[in-house]
């Protein structure tokens, strides 16, 4: 099976006017026509999966993914109930939903699937699916927008999704159901009187659309917090969809964008935008934050004594990932010798030794832990703080990070993870961690088939729970 | 027609965990208990009102969130399945509730006359929010009293806590006037938590009470401060401190319910009765009754 890929992205508005009343206002009608154009393009694209991130489905316990293969009900908007009801019956790819859920957990996210009769599919998802996939020909998945999620978490969510897209060979379309400016008129208005709520909102909307029209999605992602402060009503769900959509597109900034329509919906900014992955050559990526692969943050981002900027501050630091300088020994540059193999992509040693050493046909790796190169962060969290106070941690995330570090060192030597022959694993808490460690092993190195010995030890030099000592086949040299 | 009366005002929170823990026949999931302190608090509230005659319940729910003014359920009956979009594993409740449309219309009309943006919700397919259902069940599991259900106008999101409160105090004033003019005896309920910072994880057994506590000391201090005002009849101080409380405790008073309730009760100077306090997935929840029937002189 060939690798799956994202073959397109769309940004679409959430309010029900485009479904229930497009004839009542010319702008609503133009949005509906743009929706229909998008639907036709999706139909002709050969897409076999629609992935919707909806801002009108807030969640608290991580992210939720619809996994009911055929959710059916009647949706009535909380505000615009006078426009009528929208009966729905959707075609959901439950297998993909479950796989995404598992991929989320592998990357340290809280996540769960939802498959309950009568579950209320949110207005944004209902509108998007009714108009983009009117005959239900393409299976879909829907994910919620977590109210507490920061940029790192939202980005990792997209990466987990793409893990599954690639692994399952899908040709997927990513869709964000969202408003641009979301300030509506606070009183009923006549349809003919609809307009963007304020000139300032309109100007920001047009700037966002200018960037999107140039395919500069990542630039919009980087402006998300500014956009939220400038033109977003302070609801709990921040302007996160651009983080997710940019992550789905590998944070690219050179897509081919086209704004199909931009109109007011009771004062809010509604737009239909198509982003094609064909490079436009428009902009360069200047990714402004750590490219997080695993989410290890506990999300107590709000505390009573903290300011409203706390979430923003916490986003840029990723503090839970970092090992305080005094929480562990000093780091060393890996030693160099004729046969040594050292990688910039692996964490620095805690003593004078190389990452690996080649001897004949074999490659001997120094003990590999889960610390991340560059940040020294520990996916899944450290096992204790700088004062030695025990902390809760995720052994599965740590184990996965160890395997990833091993992979990086082997790749530096010109090999792959498939070259691993023998592993000695060290766990600091066998009773607590063996099961989780073993699960990740089964999904990773267990698929390769090396011999293995697992030992319980009292401690490791850094606040980690697992380390592996590896012997691998050495790639043939020229 | 005799003069209407507010017999009691209640702060009665709506986390669906309370219904889940109780295992009523209407709810699909089954629990092993949990959150007993709050459920017993609801028992005490019900017992307190067991011998009090009243005709209707007027309830403001923060989970019917409206941005275009304040809305009122406007049909005599709503019957459907309510599934909590956040905790669907806990709450899938088959409801069948009666609406006092006449009283709803009377409050609506007075609010409109006062310049508030209001709408009667008359779409029969509308699904009543789980907050209204949870509080409705916990307060009156027999469902033998008609309700007036009022949406939460999110003016706090659009403007500020101060503007929200100004609007909710006005809505409370006209609610009170409409009830007194209606000739009916009514219980008014604000369905909201106090501090409202959730845990972002859920234990494998949701009702595992060993995992339940307030999210932070700061939240606890704010909750206790508010409860002390409840218990000592200092409603005006609650209103005065509402902006700080709402912002610093991320309180669910942002939905306007508590401000509306205190205004509807004419800002009581008599003590409220604390029937229970407890945390639910980290949020602070108090069940409080202001026995207005015993303090008629206070607002004559």
C-alpha cells in the first residue's frame, strides 16, 4: 500500500444559514455557492476521507473523535433555531477514528472515541458535512476542539492524524469548521442588514484571507494568538484551527490557496477557502516553536493566581518537558574517535562516551534514554523533580522516545531500526512500568525481532524510567 | 388574582456526574456511586422544599449558550434524548419536560419592554441542554412541576463581566416582576458551578472519589469566600466581587446565572442555606437555598 497523503484542505463557516437560508441574503447565497464549488472539487479529487476539526465542538477531557459509523439525529442551532432544523445522517469511518485515537495516545495525548446513539454532532460539523459531502459518498471523521489545548497539543493532534493517514494509504481532505472574526450582532437583525460586525474585524479577516490566498497557512498559524486577541470573542475555544490545519500540512507556507467566498454571517466572518498542496513558492517556513512530536504537558495552564496571559506564556515554553538544569547531571559532548558514531539528533551524553561505536559488522550503542535532543525534555515527564519528589510520568511516551532516539543514532550510522539485534532494557520501576514498556516494545522493536533482556535497577543518572542498551548490525561501509 | 411569590432561590449546579452517580432509569450509563456529598446536598434541598407549595421552576442554564440575546423555551413540551457532548460516557438521559409557556412569555415580554434582546424558542426539534436537564432532575426528579428555561446570554464573552452583570441584574429584575404579577409561586434556580477549572483527565472509573479534589488552592479560597457570603446574607458583596471572582476562579458565574438569581431574589440580605459543597472533576460546586418564603418582609 502506498503512503497516504493530504490532498487538500478547506476552511468553511459554521453557522446554519448556508444550509437553511441561503436565499435570504446574497452573501449567504455566495457562501453556499462556494460550499457547492468546494464539494464538487472534493468529489473530483479522488479523496477517500474527510477529516473535520470543528471549533463548535468543545471538549475538556482531551480530544474526542466521532466513531459512530452512522450518526443520525436532527440538529437545531442554539441561536438560529428560527431558521429551522437540519436532519443528518453521516458516513463515519469508525476504523480511522479508532486508529487516530490510538495514534493520539501513542503521542501522549488524551483522547477518546465517541459512539453513542443520539450524540449531538455540533453545528459546524453538521453544516460542513451536509454541504461538502451531500451524498455521504466519502467517509468522514470529526474531532473536537479541546478548550485547554495549547499549540503543542493541537499540533501533535495533527501529527497523530497524519500518522494514520500515511499508514492507511488514505487520500485525505482536512477541513476546519470555523469563523474568522466571530463577533456576531447581539440582537436579531434582518437578513438584508447582515454585514461584518466592525471595520476592524473586516480588515483582519481580509488580511487573513490574503495570506491564505497566497498559501501562507503557517503564517496564519503563527498569527493565531494575535488574531484571537484582535477579532475573536473571548470564548473558551481559542483560534486553534489554524494550528491544527497547519500541522496537517507539515507547517508549510507555500501551499496554493484560493478564497472561494468571504461574507458575513450575522456579523461573524465566514469564508470558504481551498488550500491545495501544490507548492506555490510563496513563502518560507520560519517555524517559531519547538516542533513537538509528543505531548507531555499536564494542562493545568490556568491557576487562580495567574494572569490571563498564562496560557500564552506556557505555550512558548513547554516547561513540563524540560528537565531543570539541576534535575540531573551535566551534559557532555559525545566523544569522538575513529569508530564512533555521534548524532546531533540524539540527546547529549551524561559522561565522556560516544552515542555508538562501530566494531566490525556490529554497532554498539551506549545506553539510550528518552531525553530529547536540544531541549533535553523527557516525553512523558520526568520521574521526579529537582528535589527528588516523585512525579507522575508516562512510561509509554518515555519508551517510545527511547526507540526514536535509537532510530536516530542508527540512521546517523547509515542504518535503520531494523538492524537491531539485541537489547538490554533497564526499568527503574518494574512493577509499575513493565506493562506499558512492553506494549510499546511490541509495537516497535517487537516488530523487528531482536533478543531482549529486561532488568530492574534502582536509578538512572537522569530522571527517566527506562533506558536501552543496543547491539545492532553495522551498515556496510564503502 | 393573588400576588405571585418567589418561594425560594437556589444555586443548583449541573455537572452530569451527579445524575450518572445516581443511576436513575432515564439515564443509560451505570455508576457505582460517587459525589455523595453533593447528591446528599440535593437531598437536603429537596427535603427543605418538600412541604412548600409552588407552581413552577424558573431555571437559567449556562449550557444553553446564546450570543444573540436571551432565549426562552417556548413550547409546552420537550421530549428527546440529551447526550452530554463533553461527557457522553456519563450522561445520555431521556427527558420529557413540561414548560410553563405562559410564565416564560410574561418574563420575555417584560424583558423586551426593558430593552433586552429576547427570543421565544419554538422549534420542536430543539434539544434541551444537559445542564437544564441535570439540574431539573436533581432538583425535582419527579418532573412534576413545569419549567421556564432561560438561556445563558454570553455577554461576558462579548463585553465584560460588568456588562454581563448589568444585563443579568436587569433580567433578574423583570423576572421577579413577572413572577409577582403572574400570581404563581415559583422557585428560581441558577444552574452553575462556582470555580470552574476542570481536570483534563478522567480516571478509568469516573466515580473514583480518591481522584476528586479542587484543582487548586486558589479555587478553594474563592469558593469558600463566596460561600461565606452566601451563608451570611451578603449578596451585594457577591455582586460587587463578581468580576474578580469570575475572572480569577474561571467561575461559571460567567454565564450570568448567579447575578440573575441574586437580582431575582432582590439581592437578599438574609442567609442562604448551604446544603452541600463538593468538587466535580476539579470544579467547585455549592448547593445553596435562599428561603425567600421565610423572609417576605425583606423584599416588601
